[in-house]
C-alpha cells in the first residue's frame, strides 16, 4: 500500500458521498427523519422541512476542495485540511517487521535474472532416455532439479527432472529437445522476493462544511457529509487502510475567511493509517546441495551436525539420532 494518500482518499470519498445521495435523494428522508417522527419536532418541522432540505441539496452544486486553494471558493462546499500524523510507538513491531512478503517481476524493477550457466553447445541429447550431456568443461555442480534448460534462440524451456552425472541431466519425459543444439541453464524461480515492513500512524483530517446564506444550510451539509462518512466507513475508509475511524463535530461558526453570510461546521476524523515500504529485493534460493566439507579450507566452512552418540551411521538408510531414547522420557 505504501504511504496512505489520505488527502486524495477523503476528497474522493466525500465526492462519492455527495454523488450517491444526489442520485438517491430518499436517503435525505432518513438523514433528517427525526424532524418527522419525533412528536416534539414534527409539528414545527416535519416532512415540509425535509423537502426544503432536499430541494436545497439537489439545487446546489456542492464542490469539494483541498485547503489553500489558489482561486476563490464556491459555496456550498466542503474544504479538506490535513491534520496531524503521529507514529504510534505502541503499535510498532520489532524491526518494523510485517507478515507480508511480495514477489517482484525482474523487468519491473530493472534487475534481469541472469543465467546460472550461460548458453553453450550441448555435447549430445538422447530422446529415448531424455538425457542431455554437457561438454566436459561444463559441470552440473551448480545445477539442481527443477531448473530449466533454456533455448536462447526461441525461449523454449525444458525442466530438469534429475541430475544424472557430473555433466549430464535428464529432462521431463513429456519434453523433447530434438534439434536443440544450444542451451543455457536458467533458474526455476525467475523472480525476486522482498519483505515488507510497516508502521502505523494516527492521523487526523478536517472537513469544513461551508454554506452561504442561512446557518441552517451549513448544518444540513454537515449532517449529509457525516451520515455518508458513517455509511461508507467500512467500504471506502477502513477498506482503504484507514482503520478505526472516529468522528467529532464542532459548533457552527461564521467562516473565518470573512466572507459575508458564510457559515461553517467542522467534522474531524481520526484513525490509524498503515504505512508500508519494500525492503531490498532478494533472489529465491534455487537449490541446496550438501557435500563433504573440504578440510583443507581454514577455517572449515559448511554445516557441522553434532550428536552425542558414539555409534557411526552405517549407511544412508540408517536413522540419525542426537539423544538417547530414554532421554526423551525426561
């Protein structure tokens, strides 16, 4: 997800709210239904005022602006202001680790996958056994099952099923390399992987609902916007990495810009924004081969397997144990 683009997100959310309610004006009846169903309000306000609100809303083009607009505002409108963004220390993970790992296309990140063995002319191919023999100077030391024999002339690939010798391999029985003379050994996983890291920020955005004329107009616009924010919170807000959104409204005031008969009522939204970044791409391990350590190398390299048993491993089918059976009971 990268950095949450809250300004663009909320601008589009409010635009969608206003568009949807304009296409579904029956929602206005529900937004202001208390004016009709409440016995203390129905006599004075009732359905007549709801119809007035509906007429006002449908007859006005309500724009959505970001703060610091260079040209003048057009009323009624909703103005969005960026608030604070605070890194939540209590929600951090060790080393910023995330559970997600992504796969990256080598072409997209401009890091082409190299051959394991550059293209060469094969010594022979037997279609009956599916064995491909390399020239004597090219060995299978760095070749593993699952890798691909790639024909550089057309891009056709042949999967290696078995390493049959120090300079020969067997391809899958379903494949046929007849006529192929030049191949290169190519990875079976031609991609990169990268670990994601993340932090969570508590962010604030401010929506000023402004209207010209009567203070009631700003109240009506505030109520429509607040209703929409709550109605679409799950799909449009929390569904776009802004979690646990909470809303707070403030008193209606004369617009601080000094415009005549312009009133404003503010909504503030607080929530948690999940920010992610990609660590350095790494290649996928193709194959792991174990062989006897070269004791001439100092210090010795490799993996040393320890056991507390004196018995030697008789053959490759013997069971390897590191503790006595009776110790398991302890």
